[in-house]
C-alpha cells in the first residue's frame, strides 16, 4: 500500500521546521522509497506526515510476512521496522531480511514502543542502523536517522539474531 499526502501538507510541515530538508547533493533530490513495517496503520500516516512528500514515498506493510515480501519486491532504500508485530516478531523479520541476498543490504531502523532490553539492543547492534523509541519520535529524529544513512550504504550482515519479540 502506497500512501501519498498532499504535497501542500508536506510543504507546511517543511516550512514549520525549515531546517529539516536541505538537499546535500544532486542525489538528495531523488525520491527515496521507505518501507514501514508496523501493524498500526496510524503509524504509517504519522510517518508520512513527518517526511516531505516530494522526497519520500512510504510503502506500508502491516505484518512481518507482508514486510518481507514488500522488501524483496520493492527493494526500498530503507526499512522502518517495529519489533512487536503479529505472527512474526521484528527480530524474526530482521533475521530473514539479513538472510535474503536481495534484502540483506537494505538499511533498517527499528521504530518501536517496546522497552528494548540491553540484551536485545546488543542483538540489534550489528543488524540495524538505528533504534528510535516511538515516544521520542519527531520529524527531526526520523530525518536525522534517514540522513545518517546517506546513500543508504550497505547494512551490516552479522550473525544470527537470537532475540524474541
């Protein structure tokens, strides 16, 4: 499912926080496809409102299996992954993403309401490019994480994840 908001709305958000979007190069003007894997449809709408519509296209998957299929088929530049998903946890999704040669290099940012334990954070460390707590989510924090990916350099492909849900 693709969500596109009215560009005027994105412009309003950008104007209210003008420092958020500054093209750093010619490449920065290209559209960036980002996959959101979260069982809450409202989260996809919130994320779309936070990202400039002229720069980002959000794809939404509402469970782990759908997320894996979309990541494989669409090959987004980045994935925003919730850890608490129905059917298959975000940890399992991440392990399967890293095991598939087509999706192994896609950068993943965990976006979760879960209190991530030190052990879970350690498991994620070699497999994700960032962790954002949903309660601390802001346009600035989201864009900073996405910008930190730069040209979406290859993701780490460390060993197996052993964490659960």
